[in-house]
C-alpha cells in the first residue's frame, strides 16, 4: 500500500512558526541576568560570590537533564508542551529570585531557570525548525538562534535601569511576569506539529511522512557518530565556559583596563548574532559534516590565537574566529545530527548529546581558574584547550551518516 502524500505547509505557516521560534529564543537573553544580579543580591543578602555562584550547579544540572527530557518529549508529544513549560518556568524562576532570602530558595529558582533554559533552548527549537523548514534550514536556524544575542544585549540594560528606579526585586518580578507572559502565546504557535510529521512506526527506525528514515535514540547510542558528536559538544563547552569565565580576568592580566576588557567581552558576545546568521548561510551551502569540521577548526584557531595576545592583530583575529566558532555551534550540531541519524528523532538525540554540558560546564571553569591559581597565567590552560580541540577535530572526520540504506 502506498503512503498518502503529506500536505506541505504553506509559506505563511512556515514564516509564522519561524517568527514564533525567534520570540521563544528571545527568552534566552534572560540568562545574561546572572552577572547583573550578582552585586545587587550579594550586597543585600550578605552572601559571598562563591555562595551566589553555587546556584550554577543546579542550573547546569537541570539544563542538561532538562535538555534530554525536552528532546524525548518533543519527539513523542511535539514541541508545544516543552515550549509552554519553558515559558512558565521563566516566570517561576524570576518570581522566586525576586523573593529569595536564603540559599535554598535561590537554588530552587535556579532549578526553574534550568528548566526554562531546556524548554526554550536549542533542542526543542531545533526540532521545530527541522520539521517545518526544508529549504534554507540553516538560514532559518541562524536567524532564530540570533535572538538570544539580541535579547542578551538589552536584558542587562533593562534590569540595570529598573533596579536603579524600582529596586532589583521588583524589577526581577516585573521582567519575569512580562517575559513569560509575552513568550507564552508564541510558544503555543511555535509548538504546532508540522503537517505529516507523524510518530515513528517502529521503535528502532522511524518513518515519518515526507521525511527520511530516522534512528531512535537507542539505535543511535550504538553508533560511533553519536559518541563522536557527544565528545565534540563536550570539548566545545569545556573551551567555551573555561574561556568565557576567564575572559575579562585574562584581559586584565594582559594590562588592559577594566572598561577596555569589558568592551572586548561585550564585542565577543554581541557579535554572536551576526555570526549565527553567517553560520546558517554556510550551513545551507556546505555539507553538514563540512560545517561541523569548519566550526571546530575555528575553535582550534581561536585557542591558538590566545597564545599570541596581547598583539592587537591577534586580538581582532581571535574575536572573529571565536565569535563565529562559538555562535555556529547552535546551527552546526542540529544539522549534523539530522544528517547522521535523520530528522524525526533529531531532538531526542540532540538532547542526549547535550548531557555533556553537565560535566563540561564546571570542568572548563575549574581548569582555567585552577591553572591560573597554580601557574599565575591562563596560557597553559588555553594551550591545553587548543590541543583538546585539535584532537577532537581529527576524530570528527569519522562522523558519518548512520541511517540504514533504503530497501
């Protein structure tokens, strides 16, 4: 019996979903509140900065585990419940933060923060865009993922102005209610199932309408490409978070002023939006494995350029390579996973790969800070990051298409 032809979504439907995904990703700009709230909260509550930073433990734990759940639920139930829970968790997290007086409340708020990040983050959104956008998918991903950079530029400024005028607690509460409430209807729209994107016919191989066969997560775990991609994500976050947490301090060690160091940090972060758009365009023109390799090559080059600082030429080259390499990850990995394992189960497999964040996040920061404390310099840590990423780059050449051949 022949399979009924699936109805193709109209251009207007696709555009509405892509725009709704963009609004959902704007919510990730709230992750930039951490450093903005730190001085206000520690000053009032009498906490040390180490106590405040302890909230990153439940945050990263829930982001990793929540990403795994988000991928599984997106495949089984569609993205709508995942995105809606993410929007509601944003409001819950900021409401609790606005009322916190002890570390327990703060940690619970960070749990909700992790759920919000997992719900509105890359995994579910990548599943939506993979289902709805066939042509120029990379460009659509670049556009949508740039939203977090756009919001990240404005959110700390809005908080600072609000805190000066109304206090940090009232500002957090207002931003939580406004942000979650504004995103919620768009989460509902973005979570609509694409026409013909049906559930798997078999537990091991999914054959959705109008789509390639797709391996289940269980089947993907038995392939080498899954473990190579997980290793790639792990190395990425070790470098990114180890570098990100040390960036300003490293610039100060080089003799820059605090204002100058903060400016270069903002430049590296803010440039991510344009970098994601560029990565999306390249993702549509190059093979998924080629974009994956190019992304990790940029990480190797940027780590090596750190060793040549403080020369200004090396600094600008570093900012270009680092900005593009870091931002491109959002686009590159969903495309690579869909290539290796198929489109239908990509969210579940992407969520499992993102579990690497749980270990990589604290490890990167620990390595860079410990090396600095022991040697008086970040240089040995950055050299180690370069060697690590070069080794991973060599291994990623063995990522392949793992789908079974069509009969």
